[in-house]
C-alpha cells in the first residue's frame, strides 16, 4: 500500500500506526510492528457506542468525547480485529500515515 506520512487524520481514513505493546494480545515474535486500522472518531468527536471499553472507576471520564491526542480505530474485520473495542483510545502520535491507495499485488505474490 502507498502511505502518505501525516498525523492529521479524518474519520473514514485508513491509517498505518505503530502496534501497541500489549503482550497479552500480540506475541512480539509473530506480528509486524505496524498495524492498519480505520479511523472512526477523532479528538472532540462523540465516542461511537460500543467502540471503546467502558472506563474503570478512578480512570477519569472523557465526557462521551474522544480526548485530545487520541483516536478511535476499528478494523474492517470486526470478528478478528484487535482495535479500540479491546484497547480503547489510540494515541494520535502513534499514527505514521494515511493509506493513499493499495498497490496491486505482483503476479504470483503471496499474502503474508
């Protein structure tokens, strides 16, 4: 895929970002350090219902809005995706860029 480096994102865009360090979810030796997700809410947007886990007591509230410097990201394959539904808000600073377009796969190339 062709990625345009930026940290300015809009709802609906597909972004490439650094994979969060969550050993309980990903094994370091089996996954890329990068992930691809769709932006569903940006700072100041209302939090979409069911898109982030409820905050635990003592974590402070976000007033039903995405906090500054955070985004809500969801994978297009909800059944197999690890995204904001499990991890909550993602830091905007971890976004490396926006997918400009997918590239055609070379004849005979295999998907990893």
